C-alpha cells in the first residue's frame, strides 16, 4: 500500500479506513504509535514519591487535609463577614428547633441532637471544601439512626413505649436504673457497665455513627468516591420521598397524642397506620388543637416566604417563633398536668463527659452503618457539587468523604449521632448571603448558647409541636408526587426507577428501598443495552448523510444496500438481539437461506441422477426452486453503522465475524462504518480483518457514505481500494 505521493508505509502502521472526496481521491489515516506503558516502573515511582517525606510535602498534606488553612488566611473580612454572620445566625436559629424536633426521629433525647449540630459545624469548617453547604442533623439520616436504635432496644428487652424519665439532671449517662426501664450490661473499656434505656440508645447511636464514619474515611483512603455515581438522581429522589412518607407516618402519633407500639421491620408504614386508626378514639384533644394551629401557621409562613422571598433579606424564623410561643403557652397553661399533653422534658445544660463508643455494639450495627455512610456521603457531595457549580468554584469529592467521615467519628465520642448535608438549610444558607464556612462557626455558637444557657427553657415544649416542624419540613420531598407527570414525560425509565425506589423505601424499609433502588437502576441500564434501538437508515436527499427511515420523512433508500444501525455496545448480553434485529430488518436470515439452498441443491442432484425433471411432489424443477427459495435477495451489501457501538467484547467480535462469514456465503458483503478506535482495535485483536489486516481496506470505512460508494461500485482501481 502506498500514499498518493508514492511513499510506502509498512502494512501494520496504517489504518485502512477508506476516505473518498468528490473527486474520488484516496487518503491514508495513520494511527499514532502507542507508547507501551511500564506499569511496574510507574507504580514504583508513585510508591517512592508517596513514601518520601519532605517539609514541603508534609505542609501540603496538612493543608489538603485541613482546607481551612488555605482559604482562611485569604479571607476578605470586609467583603464576606456580614454575609457569613447573617447566614450563620439564621441557620443557627433554624437549627435549634429542628435539632430538638429531629431527636424524635432518632429516638434520642434532644440534648444529643444539639451536640450533633454543634460538633458537625465545627469539624466541617475545618475539613470541608464546600463554601456553602450546611452539614448537621438531617431528617433522613435521623430516621435511619432511629430505626437501628429502636430495633436494638427491642432486642435488648427494652419497652419502646415507656416514656423516658424526664431528664438527665444528674448528668450521668451510664447509671440509669429508673422504674419501667430494663437494665442492660455490656462492656466498655474492659469494664462491665449497667446501662438503662436512654444510655443504651445513645450507645447504639454512637457506635453506629462511629462505624459509618470509619467506612467513609476508608472510602476516602481507597478513593471510592465513585460509588456515589451509582446513585442516580431519580433513585435518590425516590428514596428521599419514600423515607419522607415513613417520617410523616412516625410523627402522626405525636400530632394527635396517642400512644401506639413503635413498629419495627418491614411494612412499618402500613402497620403504624393500622395502629393509628385502631387507637384514633384515644386522641388527645389538646395535642390535636395545638397541632392544627402550628401546621396552619408554619405552612402559611412557608408559603408567604416562598412567594415573597425576593423581597425578604433573610427567611422568617417561623419555627423558632412557634416553639417560643408554644413553650410559653404550654408552661403557663399547665398543658402537661391538666391535659396530659406529652412534653420534651428537661434538657440539661453543658456537656456530658466524652465516652469511647462500645466495640461490642459496633459489631451489632456494622451492616447497618454501610447504607448510612453511603447515603450521608451521597447527599453531601451532590449538594456540594450543586453549590460549587452555581458559584463557580471546585470541591474535592475525596476530601468531602474525609470531612463527612470525621464529622461522624469525632462527635461519636461526644454522644452525637450521624450527620449529613441538608438541602433545606443549604438553600437558606445560600439565600442569606453566605460566603464561606465561617457561617458554620456562627451557627455552632448559636447552638452552644442554647447548650450552655437556654436548653432548660424548652422543658414544657409539647412533642406535637416538634412533630409539626418535622412534617412541614417534608413539604419539598412530598411535592415530588406532583412532578411525576412531568418526570414521566421527560423519561419513562427514570420515572419507573423513582416509583420503585419510593415504594420500596416506604412500604418495606429504608435500607431495603436503597438496595432495591440501586439494583433496579442498574437493571434498567442493562436492559436498555440488551434491547437497544435498532434501525435501517435511508439517505437524506441531496446529501451525504443517512438517518432512521422510520423517524424521518422523504428519505431515499439506497439501491442494493441495507444500512443497519445498532445503538448500544455489542457484547455477550445483547448478541442474540443484535442478530435477530439484523435478520428482521433486512428480512433475511442467512442461515435459513443457506439451508434452503443446500436443500435445493441436494434435491436437484437427486433429480439429475434420476434423469427426471419432475420433483417427488409432482412440481416441476422451476416450481421446486420457487418453493425452496421463495424470493430473490434484493441487496448485495449490508453496512453496519458502528457510530453508537462504544465497545466490543470477544462475543461481539465473534458475532461480527459470524455475520461476515454467513452473508459471504450468499455473496452479500458486510461493511463496517464509523468505528471508533477502541472498536477497531478489538476487531484487529479478534482477527476480523484477516492476517496482517489484509482485508481491512475492503471492510472498514470512515463514514457511511464512503461505504455506500464502495458498495455501489466494487470494481474500483486497485490503488484506490484502501486508505
């Protein structure tokens, strides 16, 4: 083979892809020589570099691990400080009532939610890479923690329906042997400790949080952040909506003031609603009236805030106002004593001495911590990326994994439970002028003020008010039901993923729902590659372009040529579908046709031996031919458009070799067009082009039009058959 100027190229250095211009000139495309990579040397070099220790490298490691050391010295105080202070105060004011409310979801005392909010903001300030995300207590994560806590309490013999003693006034976490409480012995630091219900509950929560944080740090060390890519947006939305239904169901008993068993396991939502309707006559009228008033006030304020948010400099602190007013009314109206309305109870001030999470409990919750770690990281990274894209900066997903991991590990020693980024608070943070994570420190200071001085003031706060705050905060997730028609119009498969994930999360359990969502999403991808779209192409009039004949009008068919498009990778799982589609669209199965011809030839030979021109069934020889070969083949070439085939495996290569051989027996050429380099390499390695790629110039073409030109005239000059 030679180029137009006569220069000779070695056969294996050229890629025989045919290119034709209007003047029938021929060109060569030469592939770049790929340098062979010595992976052993590269690995050794990386190992030496990673093991080396220099002051500069240590400084970079520390500054990468604590990003605050990079951006805080460059902090523009005059430009940023007022926005950070304003957003920090607003988030702190919102955070206090939400933290107290979400303690109901986790099945823990409000003090632990406040601890969680305080430590998470401080640690993320030091380690996070997002400037705007709000990390702290999150309803979905609190629900997942609460489900594990309730299950373990039941297994340990505790009664979930017993109201806990009103406070931790003695400040002791580990000595709780009140009436109606089962004592449980377990080992901490080699010492056997008798632990009551509240002590055991927070022990489970901290152990779960610690293990989830360890998982996240390990994922960061091994660069496994890509795992979050398998959590599609539709799946996460469905999971959040299903979990929101579970959260809503769990709060109804507080809304109406009834005492029902706390359901556990699969089908909790249905069982809880059955118990609610069976006990509806026991509803507390005081709680019902309070709930109705709070919901009306909260929803009205939220709707007005959404409508006039462009006129408001910061969101109205409605939750805080409702809590303050409700607490005053409950305290001075003696609602707990007169009407038996359930209240929050005493919240101690200060900090409980830190304790190491129990290793024995870690083993019990190790499996439960994995979905918790994945969901916590996925929500945090997705929100961080959303903010980074909106405000034109970058985040480091791997560092976010470390940040969230240590937001779980370190606080677990201080009686805190799992955290994550929260969408609602992040949106409020960005809308109130947040510039950096200094706002997180301001929010932590607000929580600290409550922890040190203001916590006892919430003693008389009714639990139904907290339930109202939780339910109203679920508006965004529950509104996803209104988006189903629009979602269905955009993508039916994504809508199905949303529905399946939401249903499994709500009707079975959150963990099973997450697993079902991931598996179903992957199955949808597999099915879509197993049965992709296929089409025969026609020529757009007066152009060199070709499109789907069923989708576009006024396309011209190419005489004697069939152009077949397969819109997926060709691999072992869709091999049969590829062949069936090709045979169906071309209306020719080469195997059946070859069998008919062999059968005809065999009968013809038998008749010739007998010297009889009449077949055994009384038909003439020509009639026999018509019966065995029912129609004429109206094409001489098949062009396979490979533009949508991203890769081939061994089965895919063998499939193309098979159709090349089968159609060749019928004198039909099979030509490949628009192959990408990886597909070409797979074909070369699979021997599709023969020895030394001798047939490459007759089988492979740069465009569909080149292949059509070649198919129309196979007797081109020898020096113009290849590229």
